C-alpha cells in the first residue's frame, strides 16, 4: 500500500546514448569558441567519438561537461573571455571522469548539444550551443524532474547525492516535492509526460514521438484501457528516448520508469482491476446503489450512469433481496 512518494527536481542533465565506452583513450586536442546570433558555440576537437554528459549549475553560473578519462593537448587553444563565457577549467573526478567547467557571466542554457564525426577537414567534435536566458528560464530548465521514490525509501536518505544515485535518481538543487497517497501515480505521470511532450522542440523524432507515446499510454490507462504489456512498452520507450538529441528527450522517461519500478502495485490496480485507489481517474470511478427498496426498478430506468445494477437483485413482490453485487 502506497504511503507517499517523493519527486526530486534536479539539474538539467544531458546524457549521450550509451555508457562511457572502453576504447582508445580520449584526447582533447583543442577547445574553440564562437558567438552565433546572440548565442555561443563551444567546440571540443577530439581524437575519437565520445560519450558525454552536460548540465548547468548556478551560484555561480557555470556549464559542466563530463567526459571519459582524457589526455589534454589544448596548449594551442585560444579561448578568451567573451560575452557569455569567462573562462574554463578542468579536473579529474574520483570515478576517473574528466570534468570541464565553463564559468559563465550570466544565466545561460544549453540549447543544443551533439557530436560530429571526423571528415576531411575536421576532427571528431563535441558541439555545445548556449544561449542567454532569463533568471526564470534558467531555473525552469535547470529544474528537470530527475526521479521519484516511495516515501519509505526517500525519508531514510541523507541529503547526499551518492545515496540518491544508488536508487537511480538525482538529488539535485531545485527542490524536493512530497506527495501523499491522495495523489494518483497514473495521473501524475499524465501531468509530467504531457508537459514533456508540450515542451519538446520537435527537432528529433525520438523525443517528439517518444514523449507523445508516454502521454498516450498513461492517458489510456487512466481511461481503463491499460494492458499488461504496457510495462514492456515503457521499457522500450525508455531505451529509445536515450537516443534523443538533448536532455529533454533522454531524461524524459525517468519518472515513467521509476513509477513502474516502485509503484507497480498501484498501476496494476488501474490495469488489471480497473480501479484508481486514489479516486482521481474519473473513468475508473463508478457508483453502485446497494439497497433493498421496491423503488429500485423505477430508479434504474432514469439513472443516467446505470448505477443501479438490476441483474444483481432478485425481486419477490414488494421485497428486493440482494444476492451478488
């Protein structure tokens, strides 16, 4: 029985389509910067294609890029302060990843991020596009929903990122939202998946179509059309969305997958038994009259929702005996 759940609002977190691979050691050969149409572009010249992750932080404002363990040959880089980026620095994390931090002057968001393969004129490249943002937009984009946990797990965690990561969520810096069992997990997924669908830019089919399918699955479950293989569809969607071009797609299935993992019993109530324990999904709420009265046949004729189930009763002159309701 669900006793409560917790959402975690975290950083914008962009993850490439696969885990960091064990290949030829990565070498960062140059970092370039240019300004384009009011925004900015940062380009990493690399010796090979690489996986990556990137996110924004505030206090102070900065862009963070994590790469596999890398050698640096950037002594020729001519990276100077500009309208958005002040400077960059790098270091090695405890898990061996190389972290590059770009200090930015004012709020900015990652508008796009992608890799380009080596060609006749260029090396392999990691490209990050930035654009200035208002304080409100920066915080809205920073506050991605990065996980959901049942209260019996979340309330035992200390406010340390490592403990949250063990459960597949990010503690983040945006906030923590507590919700009791008067909320419906299916209805919450409809709300968040609809938001993710609505905010999708539509530039990649993976995100645009994937978030639509998420919304459709949970809307159908809420209407009473849930299927046992919906869990399989959720897993397929979660894997496919990792191929999105940016965080909006790759992070969008987090709530869906964590809901299926931690709140399957409640979702099963919707799918298998056609009921919403929180009494939120209107199509799964029905009213039946349980009473012994000679006026029930008259009531059944005018009831617009067929709440009076006549075949559940046996009539004997003026007495109605309830058998199986």
